[in-house]
C-alpha cells in the first residue's frame, strides 16, 4: 500500500467511464476510488469536478454518501503556485498563442499541478509527456516535470494502491 496522496485529473474519471470501467459493469473501480479516498490517498479538485459534464459521473459525485472531502478547493498556496505556472506558460517560447490562451482560459490543469506542488501530492492524468522541447502544446506531465511534481497515469496509481478487481460469482 502506498503513502502517496493522489490528485486526479478529469480524464481519470471521464475516460474510464466511457471505456474500461463504465458504471454499468465495473462499479468496483468507482468503489476503489472512494475507498482510496477514505484511506486519505485519492482526491480531486473542485476545478476538475466543474469540468466533468458526463451525467453518470456527476451523479456519482452527487450521491448522498459521497465524501465531500474527496473534492479539494484551491487555497492561497494553490493560487500562488498557479501564478508561477501561468507566468512560465505565458513566457514559454515554443507554446503556441492558441495553447497559451487555452491554458489561461481553462485553469484546471494549472490548478491541478499548483495544488499538487503546494501539498506534495502526485498528479494522476492520462495525458502523456511530450518530449519534444519545441512542442506547441501545454500538457500536464510537462508542467509537472517543469515544477518538480510527481505524476503518473491511472493504471500506475491503481498498481501502487494494490487495487484488485475480483469477479463475483
């Protein structure tokens, strides 16, 4: 079992609900997220929750017994780190202006990395690191790498937490 605290990106909810872990036949995945939270290891941000438009996931967040502490709010430390990240993105010589504008308009990715940095958390995202230093795109793993924040994908998190889905007979 891990001592790491994980901060989940929106794609860690949206992609599984539409692909490998839909609510209709993989409730154990969604239960594992709640269990991980009850062990103080899995969280997301209010900014991420706002970004999710899939009805089933919104309903899941809205369940009567859903732990409100699963969704963290940004803090002054988050905002301070976000300003530093925003400045870096704005001044980056290779990011396109379109990408810079998208990043500024949708603060979720920046807040995710900023909050993880402030509270020593690991970002969980399905985005991939872009190794080309001249990339025009702003991606979460690249932000994490730039600002010294650990990141991994959803399946790596599940492995670290030793999650097992057992078929019921």
